[in-house]
């Protein structure tokens, strides 16, 4: 009987940020998905709405940024702080929400109604033949292993018709939100870092006011209470107001307030400024406790992410962003395993990487809130925190900077593991470079630094870090140095790369000739994209003549490092210099499919660079590298156009 | 009988670039339009496709750039020149298609299929209730004055059904293209600047080649003939090949060539590189003579624009761009007259401004082509032309620079007239500044220089020149200098601006109270938008406290001039400095609704600045300024929130 159940690669429960980003990736990569949500339609209004700078990088890398920006979201560049004064409130200071030292490509928070963001993903899913079935819910599941390929049985029920369905899946992904059925069934507890719980009122609307920062993000403390202001699209503004706290003497987690009560409170808080409402679009009251699930998966078959695993105060604006990055982290690892590239054991790194991030986020939030409640920053401190090279850093400035890095999404630093090289990694070559030793500016487990370069094929000035889309491939950036000095190293890199037994050759397409001449990112292998960056003028680079074929074949991934950078005015090859590489000799950077730096190796003559990378990839890929089990036809010998 | 004819503000014939941009503007501004085209559907393939940098500014100013970019057009940053060598062809050099000295916001040409561009306009028209009726043609028209408000009778016929219709209109706009019925009926001759005519073959397709510049714009001369390469969206490339020239001994304007003949020719020309076609999307052969119509209108009721008035060699890529700018120039002038703002006589300036541009374009094209045919540029010349501050300029460099300015669209310089102030303008105040006298860097009749500033309301870093959309209003930029030194001048400007009889007060809304609190661009008048730029930090500007109400009311048009400019590293207020203004004292810039500078006046204490502007506007507005015919209620006295 069970044999009759429909089989899916993945069942995804919940069409919030976690479920949708995961589904979008898996649908693009050809997986068979069943995606359900218990709401009859996407979020109509309200809910989370802040896209942090790092998340915007990710959306662009998925080709979805333009669809988001088409809605003309509000952009927050600065945050203003207001405090009580004898006449009401006054501004103690403003500062950049993503200061320059973070070096973000998009140094602002993008604010847009969550429903519009969800629709961007849903539209993309539909282009790839996937859809969200509504209103369906999950009623049961078990990893019974009855079918070793599809070990998970999932029971589903249609909410508006009582229809039920049982399916089998390779994976069950749970993005139901804070009140997760799956997490409850698995009896996974939530741990609260901060014992304080809050009740918040949230109101979206169109207002009239002479408060000068109404289009800014503001934190306002007054003798009449506190409020947070967030601008939104369509001339709207969101107000967050704290209605109750577990620190209150008469704390009641069910305490509520009407729209009129919140408006009256806001009017008092904002004095001497006036405020009135043309209309209120949405209003809600909800309790929030900041907590983290003890586990994100028990068996690497049933995975949870987003609000199922961690809940945040709205102040930090992290809910949706953390959910996005959970999903991105999981998507490529599932793909690496299911496509035969990596060992199944890598799936353990989803929990270890993402749970540490959530814990750090909550720790920072707590530390930051505590610091703020103790004292107010002086104008000098604010200025220092915004400067590129602060001269002195006290505890407040340090915490503020760390907080900015975290809230912008750039503070995400995955710890050392099999993907994120460190001296304790099984790959031991002494050609690995590291930030700790000062041999590169790149940090493993951190996103690749942005850089402007000239694409040789069409002379377009491009953002190097965005040139390879999120498609499940590892990104191999060959910073080639100066061709006139370094061609031997480049040629040796290419010839060793293409030798039998290398990580690259091991994962060549079986039928290379079937690949389109016009394939840009994956002409040789679904698992790698090569990009070459040279310290030369664009017009001096003729790829087919200058470079070995394996590099030249990536016709639109060859770049001239010839764009002047105001931060590195002396550099001839600013991208090389920014990464901390010798501008003549370059280096090779391996970037994970999600854009985080995996390892950096010296580019040397001989086989050393590839030997090091064979060690690195050999530590997690499914095939054995370094020797050819049987005589394979050499890569360069196979006809490739 | 005639009384029964439907009446329209405008009949527009032809839905190419001229007709569509005109229609889009007029539909947005509330005019009743009848727009016909004789094709059953928009351009399906082929045709013009190059959007020049200046046109992209315009599309952004209309809010249409994002819809264009959503199609992922090709972008041309550089042009490559190839010449014969003994082994085939070699690259003599490449250079920027829009070099840095032009200071374009978007220094590239955008290449996209004309049909996709047309659909962006059609979609926008439909949002405003207008549409293109197809396939309809014009069969007759006369400006018979029978109805003084709707003096033009137009006869139309449906091509696929034989239905006819006669309508009356205030204006007939003709954008039929080179074979214009209207121009023929009016017996307006075309003058050919260049007596040489050509037959061109044009082929769009997807190719395979090892020619390294296939994704660049290239001009290739070889012993086997000449070809021009233009990259396109969707991995396509366009090849232009000259099939015949009137300079040929056996010149035949009906000479043609097959796809295979052009491909064979291209293969020969590109040697030693190979080329083959995966598919050909479009192929056409057409004769081109560069010419200009003697008149653009005879009566300021029947107007022509675009290819009706001027035809260009495809080499220059000017056809669509010149049509756009024709339409923009005409649209706001029609609006100014029909809405009662300006005297009808201003309509004469459409022909005088736009015809001079077309003539200049063809003259430059001829001069440039001649220079090129004489000799090839040396590498040093190319380098000089691309440098920011050329050390020496020979004739080639001068012509190349002028040519770049023209082809980018920034060379458009309207001559002095009633809109473009010069010492011979009727407004004689000695407070006018001029580039000729070195008192400003802005040139009247030229587009406003771009500048980055911080919007005070939300701390967004914005492009000042784009902040006011194309909506028919004159743009008044008050560069206020340093508030701590200059408040008296700012306050005097505001109080004189709002006095009875001023150009501003004369065109206030009759019912100011009916205007929405949330109106951003036109809270006081449909004809003016005020923007204030201050030499101060954003956080030091609280508009309602600092500025007079008439300026503060433009809540989202107050800017801090606090963004560092790498080209003006010493400037405290880089936008002030870039315009050539004293950073403490500022100045006032009047920009025409199409973005071109009208006049620049000193910002002084007392009434002088407004007196000068009253003179300026008084020379073309419909109402008499400078005195109040009857006692009107002063502007500041009327309640406005």
C-alpha cells in the first residue's frame, strides 16, 4: 500500500521566507517538490519587512533583486536616536545603519511588505514548475526508512476540504514559523537566551507629522514610553510600541492595546511634534520571546529553519534575513549530496553553522540592549563608530560596530569546519593562505569581499562577487597576477586542474560534447565555475590566445583588474590588492556555492596549488581524488568548444 | 455634420519612439489622445535598438528605466576598431563609447530590441487609459480652423476592415517614420547633407566565433569589406554590412544580398577568426540617405518628429534617441501652452531647437566619417581622447570628443532663446550667471550636471538631477549655500517668491487646500517644483525649523550637500562646487521641464533674485507678472499644510 504513495525529493511546509527561498533554489535545480502552506493566500499585509544589506546581495545573486526594487521599497541608510528632554524629546544622534567600514555593496536596509517579497519567490518558483498548495497542513511524519531512498513519510491534510494525502520524500523541510508542528512532534525544546519577554504592538499606516525623522528608522525614548519608527513603501510608516514586558510589576503576557490606545500613546511620546493618521493599514499585537531551538535536525532528513528555530525581537529586524540565510545554507548542501558531489555527512554542518549564527545574534542583541539601557552614546562615540578608521574604541563603539556587522548580515562568520579552511583542516598544504597569518585579507567562513573589475568579453564594469549566480556550484576565482610574469603558474594550475584524479576532472560531465557552446557558468561540470582575474588592461587580454583553454572557455568570466579604487589609490590591480594578494602573483580563492570563502591558496608554478585544492575538496567530496581508479581520458584531450 | 466628430486634444500617428514617448507624456498629464499605428502589432523584431546614455537619463526621469533593464539588455562601454593586416584584421584600438569627460550617469549604450522598448511605453500608456489603435492609417488632414479650439480635422482608416473615421483635434502629431504621409501632403522637402546614399544589410542572430570583441561594438575594415558589430540581449549579435554605396561605380540603390551572401562576406571579413550562425533572428536590407526635413511644422498645429524629420546612418545609432528627445521637447511645450502657463508662441521653439540638433548631428557624422576615412587614430590619440584632462588636442581628438558628446546625447545644446538665457535674453538683470563669464559651470540649453546629495527626509544618497520627475514642471533648484551665513538671502528669496505678482504666485493652484498633504512634487503649483540644497550636514537640517515654509513644504526635496566627490576632493559642498557656485552663498538654477538648464541667478539678500526670475519667466508665461492686477491674498497667508 505504501508503495502507491507519491514520491518527492522534498516536502516543504510553510511558505514564509525560509520555505520559499529553499523551494526556489530546489525548483531551479530540478528537484521534485511538494510545498504546502496552511494560509489560503500569501501574507496580505504586515509581518516582517526588512531586507538587510547581505540579504540584498543574496537576492541579487539569485536574480531577484530587480523584482524587489520594482516595488519602490523604502531604504534606510541611517538610524536616529531620540531621548527625553524637558520639552519632550530630542535627537541625541543619527548614524549609518550600515557604516562604511562594513564595505557593503548596498549599505541600506530595504523595507517592503512581506507579501510582496513572497510573491517574487512564488513567481520564480512557478517559472520552474513549482507551486505552493494552499491551504494544506502537515498532520504527521516519520523517518521510517521503509524506503531507503525516500525514507520520510509525511501526512498532509487540506484545511478547507478535509482531503488527506500521504507522500514519501527524501527530505522534510519545516518552515512553519514559531508555532511549529514538526518541532513540537520532535520534542525539541526552545531555549531563551534572554529571560525577558515582551508584548509588542505594530501599526502600519499613512501619517501626517512634523516629526523630522518620520522617514528614518528611529528609536524614541520618552517619559511617556518608547516607540520604534520604520519607514515603508507607499508613503507608509510602521510604529512598534512596547505594550508590556516581563519586567513590569504586573506583567501579563496576554496584555493588549487597541489601535486608538497605541495612537494616543504615540502622540504623547512624540511630543512636541504632532502626529495623526490618514489611515491604518494593519495593526497587530504579539508576544515575543527571543529563543533558539536546541536542534535544527535530528536525523538530517527532517530539517527546520527560520522562525521554527529562532525567534527575534522586531527591533533587530533579523527574522526574515536569518530565515533566508538558513535556507540558502541548506539548499546547496542538499544539492551537493543529492547530486552525488559531496558526502552525506556534510548535512550536519547545516545545524552547526546556522545555530551558531542564531546564538551569536541573540547574544549581540542582548549585549547591545543592555549597553543602551545603561547609558547614552556621546556624539563623539557616534562619530567614531561611523568613521572608517576609528582612532579609539571604547566598549560602546566596539559593541555598536559588531552590532552593525550583525544586523547588516556581514557579521555572519561560519566557524572553521570541513568547508571553511583553518590550520586544523585535514588539508595541510603550506600553500593555504589565511587572514590570521596576514597572508590574505579574506576570511574563511565570511562572504567574498566585493570588487569592481572589467569583464573582458564586453568591457562592462561589473561586481566581481556577483558574477557567478547562486546555482549550486563552487566558485573558483583565479587571481592570476600579471600575465607577463605569472603565465607559468597559470598554465601549471590549468594543466594540473585538468589531470585525471583532480577534484575538477573527477566531476566533469560524462558527456561534455552535449553541453551547449553558449553555456556560461558550467561548461565542464555542474559543480564548478572558473573565473580568471588578471592584473592587465582589458585591451591586452585576448583570452583564447593568452590563457589555457580550460580558463578561456569561461568566455564571460575573464576579468581585467583595472578599475581604480578610491580606498586603494596606489594599487595597480585593486581587486588583487583588496583581497591582500601580491598583484604580480595573485592567488586562488575557493568560494562556497553560497558566496562564503572556503579557502585561499597561493598560485604557484608546479602542481602545488592543485594538490592543495585536491586535499581541500577531497575532505568532503563523494569520490576519491588524487588517483585515477581506471584510465580516464584526459580533460584537455576531450573535444570541447 | 462636422460638429458630430469626436474631439481629441491630440491625434498621434505612428507608434514608434517619437509617437510613444509623446503619447506617454500626454496621457500621464491628462490629455485626451487618439493614437494610431498602421502595423497590426508592435515591432516584432529588428529595427533600432541603441539607447544612448542621455536617453537612459530621460527614461529614468520618466520612471521607465527599470522596466527596460528588466530585459537584461546588452551594455556597450567600449568601441573597438579593427583594420586590415596582412593576415586578416587586427585591433587598432578600443575606447570608451562615453568617456569620463562627458560625466554621464550611465556611461554606456543600452541595446535592446525596439519592440521590447515600445512595450514599456505601451504598458505605461495603458496605466493612464491610453492605447494604440491598430492597424489604422491616416488618409487626410487639414487645419481648417472651423473650430478654433479643435482646428485640425483628421481622416483615419482602419486597414483591416475599411472602417473610416473623421475626428477633430487641437494637434496632429506625426511619427510615421521616413515615408510620412503627412510630410508628403505638406510638400515639405528633405535635404540631404551628405549626397552619398548607402544600402545596408542588417542581421540579428546567435553566433559562434573566436573573434574576441563579439560582445563589443566594433567597426571592422578589412580587404574583403567592412562590417559593424553590435551586441544585443539574449546572447545575440547584430551585424551591419554595407552592400552598396552611391560612390560605387555600378551604384544601384535596389541592390540586395541574401542571408547567405552576407554570412559569406562576414566570414571573409573576420578572418583569421571564424564565425558561424546558430540561428538568424532577423535580416533586412534597406537603403539609407541621411537627410533632414526643411520644416518640422508649418502652423504649430501639425507637428512632425523622429524619422519623419531626419534619417540617420545606423552607424551613429541616433534614430531612436533623437526621436525620444524630439518628443520630450514637444510634450512639455504643448502642455505649457494647453494648460495656460505659456504663450502659444513658444511652440515655434520646437522646430528651432530640434532641427538645429538634427543638423548638428548629421554634420558631425559627416565630419567624423571623413576624418576616419582619411587616417587612423594612433594609440596616443585614443588615450588622449579618453583621458579626463587631455594635455593636447589635435583635430582628430577634438572631433572624436565632440562626436562622443553627440552620440551619447550630451552634446545636445539648445541655442539661446526665450528659455535658454544669454545676454541677449529680454531678462537683463545683472544677477544672471553664465558659463561664458565664468560665473557658473552650468550652460544654458544643456542638461543639468549630475550630483550626489543626501535627501534630508530619509538620509538616502540620491542623484539630484533625477529627483524631480518629468511631469511638465519647471524645476527650481535653490542651492542655499551655508545656512549659518546665508539665511537672510534664503528667507528673502522665499518671501519675494511668494509675493503677489511673482511668477510663482501667479500660478498657484486656485484651491490650495484641496491639494493632498502627501503631494511631493507639486504642492503649490502644477508648474513648479522647488528643491533646496544646503551646504550643511544632514543631521543639522531640520527643515520646518530652519527653512521658510514655502521651501520646507517640499518635504522630500531638501538635500544636504555632504557627499564627497572624488573629482572635487577639497570641496565641502561638492554639488555647489560642481555647478561652480560659491559654497557659502549658493545660487538658484531654473531647469526646464525636460531637464535642460534655463537660467542661473545669484542668490542675494533683497528681492533681486526673484526680480530676475520674474523677468525670465515673464518673457514667455501667459500671465503678466510683476504687479498684481487686483489685491490677491498673499501666499504665506493661505493655510497650507
